[in-house]
């Protein structure tokens, strides 16, 4: 169970953050720190503003990042009405990458480009994409990245007419692969035989230690196809709502712009800001009455932002010393 849930990964990360921020954490205790840390892991907020190596370290982290990206930027796809599902704002791959970097500063551009290629196919990378198209393609590329790397290698070998048995070593649970005759006058645009391609994927899923889409859903998806191309397969994965539900990070496409819990929080925030911005009548002297100032209590947090804040404060103090010395 511990290995399946990657408990060791989270324990190591928690201890690392504890040691890095021990001065701040000592103010409210280690027990509270671990409680808050694992609550954030359960809620999926632990990946915010973290390095990419941690964001992609576990399937739960990847699903949490996908869910966070959707919740933060789902309004990009809205048009007009509050719950309209008609996409209005179209962005380029570079612009979507900038959004990803707001949540993970060192997110690799290569992953964004690969996700965009699923949508754009043969179009240039500066073409515009809707939020929903990019999001579901990005989900497949990001969550199943290692699986797709192996699939790409399998596809290229099959396209070259190689024996599937040289691509995948079958396990005891896999059936015998059929021999494939070298193609005579087949064009790469025709793709590969769908049934043979699925046999290789089934064997890959049986022996892979990485996340793979459910083989039964992949088989159903390919059952009606005679031949398929690599990007045609990726696009079919991205559009398949059964695979989306099995992954469990995003809602169905029809509910993509619905998030009642987040909308409720946003309404509360807007109401609070609106209440603070209301100004009273102007006094006889012509000066607007001063509103009471609210001082929010500063709550320490065990996250790395504390470490960054201390570094910024140190740099600021150093710059003030230099200014003082220059004035003297």
C-alpha cells in the first residue's frame, strides 16, 4: 500500500521542507506542520508553485496539477454567460505554457508543445487552440508521458515493418503476437494496422511500471478502426470520455466550465472586495471619509514560500545598507 500510494515520496518531501523551514515551523510545532502538509496532499494543493520534478513525481501529483490548472484557468474558455460552455478565448501553445508556468515556474516547454501537437496535427505551433481542446490533450500528454514515449517507439517500429516481438517482450498474461509482413507500398500517412498496434499496447500495459490508460477502454476505442496514425491515436485518447473518467482529474467536457465550489468562493471574494470599495458621501470639507483599515493576521505556513520570503527580506536589507552607505 505504501509503495502504491507513494507514501515514501511524501514523507521525504515533508522532512525536506521541515528541515528547510525549521525556524518558521518551530513557532507552531512539528505536529501541526505534518498535519497541514498531508492535508494539502489530500486536497491536491501541495503541488502549487513547486518544482516540476515534484509535480510529476507521482500519479496523484499529476492529477492534482491537472485539476488545479483546470480550476484556475477554466474561465479562459468561457464566453458571455456565467456558465457558458462556448469557447471564446483562443490561445497559442506559448500562451498556454505561460499559464502552466504560473503554477510551476520550471514546467518544460517540450511537454506543452507535445500537447499542442495533438490538437494542431500538421498546423504550425503558433495556431490558436480552445481551452478545452488543449486541456484534454495536455491531460493525456502529461499524465501518460512515459507511456506515450513507449507508444511512439512501438509505432515507429511497426511503421518500419519490424516484428512486434522485437518491440515488446510479451508477459505470461499476453497473447501471442501475430507476425507482420513488411509493408510493400504503404505510405506513412496510412498509419499501422489497428489490431496489431493494440496487441503491442496490451503487452506494454501489462509490463509497464508507469501509468497507462485502461487497456479495455483502448481496445474499445480502436475496435472500429482498421488503420491509424500515431497522432490520430493520441487525439482519440484525448477525446475519449471513458479514459477521462478513469483518470479522474477533470470533469466531462460538457461540465468543463462548471465548478460550483470555486464559483461560490469567487462570489464571496467579489462581495468582500466590493464591500471594501464602497465609498461614503463626501464631507463638507470636500475630503472623502476615511474607511477603517483591516489588518489581516499573518499566518505562518510550512511551504517553501517562507524560504523565498526570507531570502527576499535579506536581499532587501542588504540593498538598504548599500543605500545608507552611499548617502553617507
